[in-house]
C-alpha cells in the first residue's frame, strides 16, 4: 500500500481551511466521567511509562523498533520514500513497514485481513465503521485505546477529549471502550467534495444559478442544446458523476434528505432514506435527466480520471470535486461557483448534510498483534498536535513552506520544487492526501497560508450551505445484538438499493414499480434499520 488520492483531499485541504479542533473527553473505561480532570489524573495516578517508551518528547522509544501498518493507497507515491514518513521515523525511532491496498480494493483487503487473523500492528486511514469497531473490538482483534490515552501516552488526544467530551462519547462503544480514533475538524462543512458549476458555461448562456429543481432541469437542457463551449459540436455533458456516489448526498438534500442511508430529521426522528418519498423524487429527477441525455451515460462505468478528462476538455457543466479546478483544470479562481442547493416540491427543502466535525468512521486502530501499543499510541498522538498536524498535512519545514514568524505560527509558501501543482506535489510527500486520516485540523495550521481562493470558499459555504446545514446523525454505537442484526440487514439492503438505484435511473426498472420496491425494502428490514438507529439515537 503506498499512497493517497486527491478526491478525499477533504480533510487535507480542510486542514488548511479549518478552525481549532481540540476535542473531547468523558466516559472512562468503566463508563464513568472524568470531567475536566484528565490532566491531573494523568499526572497523579498514571503508572510508570512502559519500559523503553517515553511519555513525552522524541524519540518515543529508547531503542528503534519496527511496526507494520495497513492503509489505503491512492497510487501517487511510494510511502517508503515520503519525506513526512521519513521525518517521523527519525523523530520517533519507529520504522514502519507498509501493507497498503489500493483505494478501490481496501475494504475487501481489510475484510480478508480480519478474517485471516494475519493482522498488521496498526490500521491507518482505516475507515473502520462502527460495526467493525464493535465486532472486532469485542472479539479482541482491536485493542481498547482509552487505557493508553488516560495513562499519559496520548496527551494531545486527551486534551481534545477533555475540551470536547462529546467526541470521546461519540467514539466510546456500548461496552465502554474506545477501539478507534477519529479525524477531528470542528470547522469542517463538507462531507465530500460539493458540486460546482462550470462558470464558463453559465456566462456563455447568460444564466444565473438555478434556485429550484425545475430551473436546474431547464439550465441543463440549455447546456445540452446551446453549445456553451462554443466548439460547434453537441459534446457538452450537462451533469457527470462516478456511480452517483459523488452527487447522491448533495442531490438528496434537494428533497429534504440529509444522508443517503439513514438520518435524523430536525425533530429527532430517524429515517431510512431509500424508502422515503424524497428518495423516489430524487430517482425520478435523475431518470428524467438520463432519458434526455442530461446525465452522463457513462456515469455508471467511468472512473474519476475519465470524468476529470471530460472536465479538462471543457465539456462538463455540473460536477462534484473537492475544488472545481481539480476537474476543470487551470488555477484556483472564483470563476466556477459552488452549486446552491435547489428547492423542490418537498416542504422545507433544500437541506444540506453537514460534516459533524469528526469522522463518522474510525481512522486509526491498534490490533492485538501489536507488540508495543504504548509506542504506537505515542506515534499517532503526535498527529493530534499542532506540530504533528503541520508535518503530516503540509510536509516538513522548508520543503513547501517555511515559518515567517515561528512564535505566532505564521507561515508562508515556498515555490513548489520543480514547479507544478502544489496539491499534487503534496500528495508525493505525505500519506495525508486523498484519504481520511487520523489527526486534527485547526485554523492555526493555516496562519499566513490562506489566499483569496480560501476566503472565497468560506464565503460560498457561509452563503449557500451553512444556513441549511445540519449533521445527519450523531456518531452512535449499537449494542452487540443490535449491531449484528443491523449489519446483516444493511449488507443485503445496501446491495439491493444500489442495484435498484441504477435500474430506476437508467430506466431498466420503471418507477411505476416504486411501491413494489418499497414493499421489498420493508421485507428486507428497512423499517427495522430505522428502529435500531432510533433506539441508539434516543439513548
């Protein structure tokens, strides 16, 4: 496994855009609450450091050790040659051997690793779902982390937990343990890259941003028929996607839905999305776009790279990406506006499912195979400090940046070595590129580095998304029995829903069969999923 990809630049670019993320603390191993005393507890009652492992400073270990790490690999660079990881090895005394898997097959590889018992010492960018944390935690495959956090091996994580008890609570399973660590970014707005308009097309058509689903349809129709790229060909693609995964959640908000699987509405009622009337309206709209060739007919087969090639060829009018220039090419600019979510016939629409400030899934875990969990916890804790977050998100000092004023943490960018795109170069020096990784994001990280484009993004978010935004669902854990039931139900439901979504959108299945579809969903446990997560939400 080696590298990291751009699509998820999310919390990476956000690392430069976000604001302070000191986080939470509360239930301890027995389920009681430590309140604000964590530092004192660590000082007064913690045992001595594990032999050969320091609780503060570098190196972490008195003698070098080697540990294995499994992560996702987006194929940008060899992790063994990344300056960030080389620097971390020098600082810590811990050498890592990487057992990475490609991004698109990581979930499968991870499942095989769990099934085989041939475990790495740690998982990084692990995308550990709550069900996996509960299942493999209670089985003893993943070890509880709170002991090491509370005994002084993770002072930065401890401070975050103490400052934000809800974060600790959100990652404490029903048995009172913490089996995985989140990404913390309390200023984050986006779950995924949002949707963007090609500003050149808007200008060529003399169009303003659509405000309703009807206006959106009309605009996409004009793109198809009026040659906004001016090449005399009807080669424009009004809306493109990769398997709908990049637009689904954003579009569902047009019909009052906050998330694509389950969500809690403003009154706290939990819904299973694929059986909601709003979901039917979403399918109906996309089917209309498909039938009139307003939705890319390669949407279910193309790769992200193929989608981007169309953007760089100035063929695409509306698309999802972390930033518009990632798809359209060129430099960061204010030319291509963030899409304003549009209103539908559903009362209270549109809405936007906002990032809750922590990752929904665990990004880091230590396995039972790890011979030195104390040293491993010290290693990952560094990523939750200012210095560690700077190293892993921006690279070593004097490579892409340097301090303008170290006391105030003000930085300035340096020229990209060899020229080229800064973000692409960053992907060659750090694993924190294109995947969701452990650590924290803070506005302090980007002092002096923010530019006009960053400020414009903040303004677009404040104007278009934040006023209608709500986190879809609080991080919750089901009991073991509930989790077993939910996992089995969702495994079958997710497969069926994805298949039927494609069939409904492409017309292979008529939407006149919606009632039969819902009946099947209910037989497969759609209502039960809502009940299970309602119980967890209420608890």
